[in-house]
C-alpha cells in the first residue's frame, strides 16, 4: 500500500526544523506549505519591520527546507494564486498535491486554531493537529496546575518550571538558596557609556526583496525600514545569542528595569522575536545562560532574572492565554472606553518619556519590558484607554508580539483588564518611578517634582485620579490599602486640584 501523502502547513511562527509536524512527516513523500497570508498580515496594523522580519525569516526557512530535501509549496504575498487566507490555501494545496491528510502543529493563535479544527471536521481527509512541544508546559499541565487555585501567580508556576527543567537547581533546592533575585535587579543606570549594542545584520538579497514588498504593500503602516537589522535565520539568531551571553548578560540583572533616553537596548538580549518565531530554542538559550553562571562569567542575579523571563513569564502567559481564551481578549475590568491617543502612532507629545519610547518603537519595533509596562502601558491604564485598543497597538508595533504572549502581558499585566487573574495588583505608578529608573525627566517640558498644576508631570495627578476612580474595585486588595490611607489624608486638600488637572489633561487628548 502506498503511504499517505501529507500536506504540512508551517506558519510564520513555526520556523523550527524539529517542530512536531516536520518530525511526523517525511521529506521523501510529503509537501510543506508556507503562505504569506494577507489576512494574517492585516490582522493588526503591523510595524513594517515586523512584517519584513517574519516574511524574510519564512523565505529563508523555506530555502533551508528545500536544501534538506523537502518539497515546499511557497505562496508569496503577491502571488496571483495566493488567496491571502491560510485556511483556503491549505484546502487549495490539498487538491493540488493530492494530499491524503494534513499534519500541522497547533497554531499559536486561538482564532486560527479554531478555524483549522473546524475545517478539519468538515474535510474528507484527516487533519492531524500536533501539540507544539517547543514549550515546556502543555495546556493540560497548566490547567492541572491552575485547578483549585484562587490566584494564578507566576512565581509559583516558575518554581515548577525550575524543578521540571533542573535549571539553576541544586537537587530539590534552588541554586543560591532562593528562587528569585528580582530585588537585586532594579538599579537605575547613570549613563549609556560602554553599553553593548545587540548584533545588527545587513539585509541580504532575500530580505531586501521583502523590504521592497512591504514598502509597496504596507506603505501606510507604522514604522520605517531603513534601520532594519534583525536576524532572519537560525544561524544569525545563534550569533545574536552568543553576543548577548558574552557582552550583556553579566550586567543584565542589575539594570534590567533601567531606562535611558539615548540607549534603546541597555543590557537586554533582544532575542524574544527569534524565540517566538522558532529560530532559536528557548530552553537552549536558558542552558547557555546557566552555563555562563557555572563558568563564573555571569552572576546569579543576572542569570536567574533572565531565565525567569523565559521559563517563568513566557510559559506562564502562554498558559494564561490558552486557559482563558476566547473570553480573555474581551476582558475589561475597569470598563475603560477612551480611544488610544493619536500620539501612540505619531510620538507627538510633550511627555519626554512617552515621546522617546514611541519614537524608539517606531524606529526599531522594540522597547524593553519596563518601557512597555511602566510608560505606554501605565499611561494607557491611568487615562482609561479601552484595553482592546491597547492590545491591538502592542500586537502591531513590536516585532516579538504574537497574540499568545502579547495579549496576557498587555490585558493582564499592563492594563489589569482581567481583574487580577495573572497579577496581584495594577502596575500603576506616578512620575517618581519614572524619574528613579530613567533619565527622561531632565529634559521634559513637565516637572516631575510638581504634583499638580499645568507644569506638573501628568503621571502624578493621573495616578491618584485612577486610584480614586476605581477605589471600590481596588481597595479590597491588601497591597493597596496603605496607598488608600495616604489618599484619604490628602484628598480633601489636593483632591479637587487633582481632579481638575486630570480633566484638563484628558480634554487635551481629545
């Protein structure tokens, strides 16, 4: 009997040669399908560099597959035969190659997963969906861990992942005697001298063709391509990892929360986009960092903090996403409805911190986690922006933002729209936090030392107005009760001015 001929769709975030669907197939009889789908490219108004990164990485991966003997059916964006819809392209390819079955690894986006499951149920041939085992924690394992817990907290999940992997473990105990060294990782950074820049890669012929494609088809999208320097192959991603381990990891821990106006990257790895499309294995990245600690190259607080971002936060937010979808995308705990301010797209604001961060995002499709959380995210929550609009913005503008990882980070951690499913309290802060952790305030038109009035830093009065507006929902949180006691001491004398300043500022956003 002739073996079944399978069609193996590979999506833009599945660029791993050992992904489950490729392992299940045979390059001697099966065919890989890869599609630059207009429907996916227009799911959000994506940054030009994000589109160029994904399309170029896909084309390079397809070339690698062919060099390994795979038959690859590749539909470029402007191919007249490309319908622009992934599901339709799978059906079309099944007919064109006379496939007997479809084998695919579970997509990272809930909507696509459901579409393909439904399509498979209606098909005359089997659609075999395989688990994406590039992740540590399966959906079933996360559900079992979450069952019966009143609160889902990353710290306890992270400890389970440490035990499961053995990373930084000494038997059953954590290396160094404690699980988390975050308290040592909150130092401000005085200046940008001596900071190591991440590796930048010169676009090759394939990438240049993709950049032209993006300019022609997405001319109105956010961002510019002239500074594009992302790696687009596994080899380049490995070079970026080596550079980070050697030059930046030793000081990553101390300064991972710092922000500098003239330095985009500080000691951050800028590896997340490579991990999220599959060009580099997250666990291999962690093993390299662990080896740097054991060799004495990097201190424990740096290595533990870095590993926690990957096997802690990254795995945790994926678990949250799949555990609470599809309802998660619609959550709006504070019932916020304000439109996203236009300056999130133009950077035309007098607030130096937001202006700098958005300009950086526009130019490089990157900002590190504290910039996202405590600047653009904090501001949007304080002024009451519709969390779904905030979610769409983050998904659009960052090269590493894919829905499974971005949505919980934005809706849960940044906007507290899930009411505390993944965070113990809102990440709200006044201008004092930004002053302490950055150098933005020195040249700002607003004065961070002033709490009210037309020259005061807007974060100062917006912070107290936010807490006042949502007191009924937030005061039961034991971590916030001391802050409300402070508000009670000041609300009679400063409350009216805070409300007036807030109203004036919000009117200016319109």
